[in-house]
C-alpha cells in the first residue's frame, strides 16, 4: 500500500553506512527529497522534514542508526496532530455519531459501508447507518445494497428531509442502544452554498462526535484544499483518504495531516468492504520504514477468524476429514481478511514481496472460480466425502461445471495434496515446521535494523 514511499526511505537509508560523513548524509537527503517530491508530497513538507532529520542526524553523529531513528521520529511527528484522536475513537456516552461529508463521488457511501463493517467485525459494535443523501434517487438504493451485504441496519425514508431522517435515526439509536451511528450525506461537484446549508442543518440535528471528510486521493493537492474549506465552513475532525489503491505515488498521505491541521484517520484502498485501514501514525511509520505492522495484522486476523471454528477445522484436518464444504467456508473466511497485498505489507520484511504478489483477488481468480463451479456441481454427499468421486461422478461434475476432465482431475489432485499437507502440519512437529518457515522468511530480504 505504501510501496513507493517505503522504497524512497529504503533507498535513502541504504546510502548511509555505519560510520559516515557529511557528504553521505547530503547524498541520502538529496535522494530522499527527489523521490518524495516525485511521490507527490508537498514541497514544504519535504523541506521541513529533511531539514530536521539532517540537523538531528548531524548532532547525534552521522550513521545509519541515527539517521533511521531521526527519520522515524520526524515521520511520527509529521503524521501526528497533537491531542487529536487516532484511528476510531468512541464517545464517552454512546452512540458515537459520525457524519460523513465530502464532494461528489469521493467515496462517502462506500466508506460509510467500510467503516460500518470495520466497527462491526473488528470492534464488535452495534452499528446503524442513516441515509441522509436524498439528492440522488439511486443513493439510498446503493446504501441499501451495501448495508444488506454486511448485515448492518439502515435507516432511510425517501420522503423525509435529511435533517428529519437523522432525527428519526438518532431517536431509534438511543432507544435500541446502538454503539455507533454513521450518517451518509449528499455530495456536490464543487463546494456551493446549497450543500453547505444542508450540511450545517444536518450537523445541528446530529450533534456529531466526529465529522469525517472523505477525500479522493487521486485528486492530489486539490483534496487538501477542499478539506481546508470544509474545515473552515463546517468543521471536520478527521480525514479519510479513498482510492489510495489507484494512487501509485501515495505521497499525499504524508503531508495531509499537517497541511489540513486535522488527522488522517483512515485510508480506503479498494472497492470491497474490508479494504479500509486505520491510520495510526506509529504503525504507519513502522510500515514506511519496512518494519511491517504486526499489530494491525493481528487485529485483522482476529476479526476474520473465529477461534471456535478454527479449532473445529483443525480437528477435522487432523482426522483427514477436510472436505469441499470446509474448503468453501475457508475461502469465505479468507475474503474477510481483505486485500492480500496490503496484508503482506504488514509482515516485517515482506513489503517487497507485496509488490510482486500483485492483486491476488480471491473472488475473481480463475482458479477459485473453477473450484467453486466444481463444488457447486457436486451432490451434498460428494462434498462431504471427496473419496466418493469415481470416474463417472467426475465426468458428471466436469459437464455440470463446464470444465474438461483434465481440469477436474488436476483440481482434485491439488485438493488432495493440500489436505494431506495440512494434516501433516497439524500433527506433532507441524508447528515447529511452520515456525522455521516463518523464521526463514523474516531473515531474508528487507531491512530490519530498526530498534524497537
Ligand atoms: N478503487 C477504489 N474505488 C473506490 C474506493 N472508495 C470508493 N470507490 C469507488 O468510487 C466510486 C464512488 O464512490 P461512492 O461511495 O459512491 O462516492 P460518494 O462520495 O458516495 O458519491 P456521491 O454520493 O455521488 O456524492 C464507486 O464506484 C466506488 O466503488 C477505494 O478506496 N478504492
Ligand atoms: Mg454517496
């Protein structure tokens, strides 16, 4: 997710050796300046960051460690707004009310869904969404589909005004003890008086704890200017940067908080519901320096994997009973983990690998589609008992799935191999094998000299 930026820091650090001189430091900062500007970080932000890092490193004696420490400290300062909240913060008295605002098409509705999903799955909260975008006819329908998909309550009424529907929703949230209420509002092409008046009225009724400005990262520095205007006119407490997956430069995330004077709180990097990440400065800095973010990884995994279910599955695998139904269920669970590329970049030393991985898409990969088609052509008995599959059954399944016999045989062989492998790993000594594998992965590639 932060490929370009991580590479910039990695290359600059590589220019400095253990004991070094002014010239090496100059080289390193010059290189960093060039690449940060290219990544679209604002020039004033770059200048200030490098000025402090250079002075600081000189003071402490030029060397790789000092340079990295100082870079780490200054990046942290750059991304942090003093006394401002980080990630998602709950109000002392529920429900926490969040107003989502921004220009047309910036990603408000999608982000409202992603945020609801994050709060429900990772924070285990009772979440309500209110549809206060009554400008576009399709807007409520879009939100209805999203909330249905993630199983979150939607409050809507096309015949009411935005302020009225917000009032209704909040009353219900009080009565039914909701933890969080997210309010999706209408966008406009540009900032105009009608929009600001509508938002001001909704704000008055909602009395929100948070006002999240949703900004499209593809609009670059314009996103920052608009955020500043929203801050002046309505007031905002945080920014969510969307479509970060389409922004190959990514530098805007670095300067945004200081430029707007409000913290960046979340980053959206994909169109699916799990594709939202909290922006917590020290974790992000760790990733930028190539040291991964194990904490976020663990939080994601714990949201996606139900420990009871995992135990049941392990038992089945141990007994050699892993079948096609289990396989499909595991695939569904994996989807909750979200984008593989961003997951990889959370593992220490693996940020380089994330790039090579590309966009592995579990839902749309040909292989997975083929397996799903096959499983769908099986009878319930066959799904439970893979060993039932003789040649005539295989032929029937191949026809039903629109596949050739060779393809079916290949997939069945793979499945068989995977089940055996899993059984082996789950047995005695299996855990050790796994750990050795992980150790090898951490040892190679990346740079892991950051003191923690
Ligand atoms: N690739 C990618 N697409 C995104 C992301 N966030 C939103 N989108 C897409 O951007 C488009 C607009 O998103 P919406 O959520 O409808 O935007 P909006 O701000 O609600 O738009 P209006 O209600 O018309 O003002 C949709 O096609 C989304 O799928 C993201 O993080 N990555
Ligand atoms: Mg919308």
